[in-house]
């Protein structure tokens, strides 16, 4: 029986260890080995035997990234949904199916493709094969070649296929680039690679914030996609009520606000809880993570889709909570309720609540990703192929594409979209078709911690729900511009 766990490496180091039981729950998953993490979960398929998934996080786990456990066989092309269900016991979706599910094709037909806009993606280390992998991805689905620029900030080390952390970030990078591009195919993509792995607390975050600030000040980027995060409670000084170590990292977001750049962040994959400072277990009570919890950031939660082969919905979306992970959401312990959440104060109380909106993140309904760098199957050995990923670090680049489309429609950057998003949410509660699609079913209880239930209107499991892009994109462009 394969054992799968979350992994983190501090400062870029690696250390292999067998996962061990902890107070975080263990879940049996039928017929597939899966690696889960705070913003991305990946699975390698097919499996020869059932796998147990440990939600314990060894000290070598990395928030928001993971690496699949290999079984020695790769797929030369994505499977159909029926094949995934028969062989793996889950549904697997392509970006072409997402385009139908989110009603994006009507926008593409009108020339709304993200042209003239730029998405910035920030990842530690990057991927050595991303240019090749996006070409294979595009060829498979008939997408145009991307306008991809890769920038290194600081002394980014050469890719080491024996370094588990670098391999994990290469997977995250691939997911981010492929799915931002799939939603906004004509938008430029700038991949910002940083030299220190982001972990719990402040580690790796200064390098990421410096990269973002440099790009913002250079006039590069309309929307920034962040598939990473650290539990608020793990920042130094938190237990004494001193939040300065976290608040001192906000300079890039303040700069983004001044330059009208939209900033997004994944809400996490552990439901209403998240990792403790040692990275080995989940907190036994509700917590939140930064930068998702920042009022200057739009928090992207997770939903689970049920689609047919054409991409049409078979049932309404629900909160992602499939036994492997759950969409992050809850109340910040650092930030008070921002003005834009005044209308939902009955839900968030005096605190900043997350998420703001949700997109596809479930592993049972995960997305196909192509990767070819060494170190996927085992250190130093290249095993190119197609893999299934999930997590809110799938949802976040998907929504970055949505923002790029709205920027194009508006003809300018939309900047902080939260006030417009909550105005649209309020209007939708009065019968206005804003393109917001309410998610009213499911919850984000996880790891033994009771979370929040979805319901009509805004909630701490799904935010305002999800979107019908053909209506939402022009509505967001208009509302954020006035």
C-alpha cells in the first residue's frame, strides 16, 4: 500500500522520510496514490493498489506544492472522464472542458482572450522544462503558443532533479503556467522565479514580495497569481499578539494597490485549518493563511465540478471536500473586517473572511497537466507524461486568466477587485444576473476541525461561489471601472 504525505523543505534543502500517523486524519483513497498539499495536490496514475493518504505534514513538506508518487506508467495523452472514473475512481478534466463549464467560449468568439494583458506568476525555483511542456500542452488542446517570459530574481539555483523541493516547485510552476494560459490564451505570462523555497512563517516570502514589487514598479503585470501561503499563526510573534513579521511583508501589495494591479492568492487545501509551524501536523482548531487573508488580495477558494465529456455540468458545483483536501476558508486572526465586507458582516463578524470566490480545485475532478523534467518518477530520471492535479493552486491561476479577460474588456487594469466583487455579490442577491453562481452545498471541515457550511449568498466555504464567465467578465470590468 502506497503511503502519501505532504512535504516541505526549509531553505531549499531536502530530506526524505516516511510519512507517519499524526492527529491529522488519515484517509483511504481507492485505487490511486495521491500527494496532497496546501495549494496543490497531484496524483500519479494508474495505481495497482489502494492508497492511504496521510494528512500529516512531515517537516519536509512544502505548502501549496507537492509531488506525485509514481507507479512506473505514464499516459501519453489525457484520459476521458469515463476512463478516469473506471480506472481511477475519480473524474479528470481538461482545460477544454473547463472552458465550456465556465462559459468562456462565448468570450473567445468575441475576441476576449486576454490580449494586451499580462499575468505574473510567482514560484520558487521554477521549472527547467516549462517552455517545452507548455508547447506539448498547447498542441494537445489546440491552444496558441504563449508569450512567456521567464525572469529570475536573485541567485536561483540550477535545477537539481534529486532535490525534492525543487521538483515540487517545478510541478507547481507547470500547473500555474499551463492553466493561466489555458483561460487567457493571448495574455502575456511573466514567470518570476525566486531562490528560496516558501515555507511556514516568513521563509521565502521576502524574496517573493521583492520580486513582485520590482515587477510592479517596472510596470510589468496586470494580475499576480500566488499559489502559496503560510498559516498566520506560524509567523514570529503571532502568539504574543505581535503581527509585525507578517504586516512588514505587505509592501508589494500596497504597491500593487497604488499601481492598480490585481493580486490573487490560493486559500489553501486544508479547509478551515492549516499547518502548524513545524510543518508536521494541522492545527486542531480553525486558522487562516496569508497572503490569502490579506484585504489587499483576492482569496481564491476551491470548488468541485461534475461535468460530462463535453464539459457541461451534470450537477451544481459544491465546496471542494473530497477526502483528499478541502477548500481553505475562515476568519483572519490578523486582519479586521475590510470595508468591502461590511455587507457580509453577519458572516465574517469583525474579521477579514476568506475566500472571496471559488474555482475548480478538487482532486476528484482534477486537471490534466503535462510535465517532462527529470525527477518526477525518481531522482534524476525523466518520466514525461500527463498527470492529474488539484488544489486551490489550480483555482488561482484559472482565476488569474479570468481577471486578464476582464482587464481586456475594460481596456485597463482593474486593480483591487474585491469592492467590485462584493458589489456584484450584493446585486446577485437581489436577482441581478452578475455572472456569479452561488455554491450552496458542502463544507470545508477537514482534519478533525469543523469548518463552515456553504449556503445562499456569501459564506466562508466558497465565498460568493463561482462564475459564468460570459456574464461575470463584462460585469466585473464595468463595476470595477466605476
